[in-house]
């Protein structure tokens, strides 16, 4: 699992039929040293820009009923609640 922040949405003019109806989000993961890694993920939890999310990759991204037949390599599986206090 990886933790990242949603920083944008990817729009496509055409996509694989199994991706129709999915939102593809742009994510930013920040390492402790401050370096950043950007990647894409299929949204399965209705996340939005600014949300912190958890993602899974590889075969784990295709374990839910929503993504079982999807060609996506990475899926958002949870929205992290903001810290309290």
C-alpha cells in the first residue's frame, strides 16, 4: 500500500472499455526526504482533489468487484481521515 495526495484528474478522449465510468486521478506521494513521486490510479472510493488516499498496485488493485476486469495497475482503496486536534 502507498499513501498519497490527490492533486488532479486525468481526462481521456478514449479508453479501454473496462475503464469506462472510472475516474483516473493524479496522485503525489511525498517521501520523508521531500522528494515527490507522481502516479495515476483508478478511483474506487469517490476521492477528490486534496484528499489523502491509500492505493494498492498490481494484482491487489484488481481484487474488488469494481476492478476485477479492469486493466488498471493501481487503485485507490481508501480515503484517509484528516487528523483530529
